[in-house]
C-alpha cells in the first residue's frame, strides 16, 4: 500500500471529471455544479463517502474555492486547456443576474484517464461510476437549468450566504492499493511546483534558449557539455 496527498486526490478527481466531457466542459459554473452533484450523490446514504471538495452557498449556487484553485493549477500545468466561448448569455436566477459562457475546459492528454479511474476506484469502488453518472445526467443541461436545479435543494435554500453546504472529508494522506514507487511518481506528476518548471526547462532545451556559459556552477557539479 502506498500513500498520496489530498491535493493529488483533488487534482485526479477533477481531471477525471473533466475527461468525462468528451468535447470539454462549457463554463466554470458547470464544473462547480457537476462536481458538487457528484459529491452529493456519493453522500446519499453514506456520509463517509469520499468528498474531496468543500462547497459553500454562493450567488451562483454551490461554490468550492478549493476546486477553483485546483482548476487553475491544472491549467497552469497544461493538463487542462481553457478556451474562450463566444456564446455568452445573460439570465436571471432569483434576484441574481448571471452570465452563461466563459471558457471551455478540456483535458489535454487522455492517455492517463484509465489510470486516474483506477486511483479513484482504489479510494472508493463507486467513485468513478458516480462521476460518470453525474456528468451523463447533469453535465449537458443548459447552464441556467443546472443552476436552478442546484438552487432548488432545501439544504441550500436554508443556508446563509457563505455557509458551508457540503464538507470535504478526506485526510491529508490517503492509502492506495499502489506501490510506493507508483505513488511517488503520481505525486510528482500532480505537483505544480515540479511539473511547471520541468516543462519550462524542457521547452528551453528544445528551443536552445539556455546559455550554459551563463549558468553558475554549483559546488563540484560540472555543467553539461555542449
């Protein structure tokens, strides 16, 4: 048994959820609502079900700052690409004027999706199936209908603005049925502080932008030969 961090679980969860949208998820609000609905569905009858993200009551419905941060990280790591949409619409939800549109979010490399599914299944056997079902059932609704659905839940209506409506419940470290080496590799692959600089170095080397004569020598370590 190996261990991975809660942050890695959140990145894998969101990557897998986004991969279920074959042509990309249209709009950040849609992602928030579908992720919330997946956790809500998991929790029905099982309060111990895996819930990686905390959601609060917000003007546009259930909102997770954690999820928004993870989404930005995945875009920065180039695991997800955000492309602007030109189909913006304005509509009313209660007293709030909302804008439908924004960006389309697409997973850039789907070759690891089966592995992400395996990781999630190791955490909870029902987890990937529930994500699949939630995206199929709710992911392609009109955004206004999706937000109205999420507004209709009694627990959301009873909550105060900014109050938590669904708690995250995963610990800092989670055990998986994977080897220590597999978990270590997974951690590195899901860590922005590792992936982003590595990608920049690779790009610089490919484009021959590094002048090794300008790089300071680190105690006893020779510079690469040119």
